[in-house]
């Protein structure tokens, strides 16, 4: 079936809402962005925003939902490996890809105080961390690996906003961040 001229594909309104909200969240913070501001930016009524979401909290969770789904997929792929180095490497590669491809969305997730409060009541981020420790790092980790992983995860977004990394193409950013993760976590790959 082909689309008629001027007819948007199903879901285009929600996608545009997410894109606009994300842009304003990144610029003004979630707390500083009202649903009315999002509607004004889109050129629609506030009722059009409420058509998709009943509250600002639901909108924020909707904007961040792709990150949560991808994080689960990364954890599944990493947990499928038998050795800890292979699990860690798969996790690093997956997280770097997630962050490079979704930098603005990830920056809002980890850097916005409103989102931190929202996550505390709506998502079990501690459950993800426990899954990382249990399935990726493995039982009885040394004292340094969990700390190194936290350093890597929390430090990944800043290089994408600073020179010289911010000016690099995404593939080069990805390669450099993966190598940094491997060094921080002392991941030794076969053949290296």
C-alpha cells in the first residue's frame, strides 16, 4: 500500500513528538521544558501532545524507551558469552554503539536530575546494575572491575561533546570509545 501525498505514515506524530521533546530536554532540561513548550515548538495544541501521553512523566519515559529496550538487548547478547572477557567486551561494544547512536537521549538519561528522580520511581535501574554485575562481570569479581565499569559508563558521554572527539565521525568515535573501554576494563581479546 502506498501513502498518499501529504499523508504521514502511522506513528509519525509520536516520532516527531519524541524528537522535539528530546531536543528541548537537551537544550532546556526536562524540568525546564513544559508540555506547552513542546506543543508550541511542534506547531500543535497541547491537546495534541496529550493525545499521545497523559503526563510529562509518561512522555519522558516514552522518549527514553528505546534506550531501555536496547540496554536489555545488549545485556542479553553479552550474557550469552561464556567467558567474562567476552561478556565484558560485548557489553562495551554494545554500550558504545548505544551511546554514539543515541547520544542526546543517553545524555538526558544520565545527566538530568528530573530523569534521575523519575527513574527512581518508574524503572529499576538498580536491577540493571545487578544484572550487569551478576551476568556480565560474573560471580566474585575482583574489587576493581565494578569500579572500572562505573568509570567507563559514566565517563562515556563527555568525550562526545568535547574536542577532538566531538568533531570525529561516528565510526571513529565508536572505535576510540571501544578501545578506551577495553583499556579501562583491561579486556584482553584473543589474538592481541
